[in-house]
């Protein structure tokens, strides 16, 4: 018996919508990364792109466990001397709540050009509405 290897173009991606309210950030990020890469499919092949689109709503209501809300730090550096900025998740949630999920999912993807292309299929919105209703996304629950 031969091993089946999926080829590029054999699969049309689906759209999924996930409600992030009350979900733990790390556990949610793993599930999203697996859907973006296509690892939830029985025909998963690492070298081909078979992932789906993921729309995440209510990103501002995602949970962080333990003391991560105040103890964790996101560091930004412009390249200039003295321009290193540190922000807590609490400050990022107030300023740009989509960043928490985007950053966590990007950290769970492999460092490759293919993963960068797969991350473009992630759409994160802070509120309960999204502009992708025409694609008929299927709701996912974990």
C-alpha cells in the first residue's frame, strides 16, 4: 500500500468562526494553529498548504491563567538606543486586544515561509461581529 500525499490545489479551504470569550489563550491558540496548518485533517501533509480560514471573535474576552495578566511582558524594540518598550497583557488588551491571540498563534507555528502564508488566513476581531458572513463560516466549539 502506498502512502497518500496531498497535492497543492486539491483542497478548497473552509471558513470557521471561533468565539474566544471565556477560553484560555494557550489552549485556544493550539487549536487555531492546528486548523491553520491543516493538522486536523486526515490527509495532512507537512509540505502542502491544506489549512482553513479561522475567524476569531470576542478576542478581548480571552482568559490568561495564573499571574500572566500582570507578570507577563511583551517587548517591542525599534532598533534605536533606548527605544525598548515593555507592555503587559493588560495594557495590550486595552490598546489592541487582537494582538494577544495573533502573537500566541504565531508562536505556535513553525518558523517558515509556509507558516507566514498560513497566518494570513487568521482573522481576529475584538467584538462579537465580523465582516466575513458572506463566506458562511462554520462555528467551532472546543
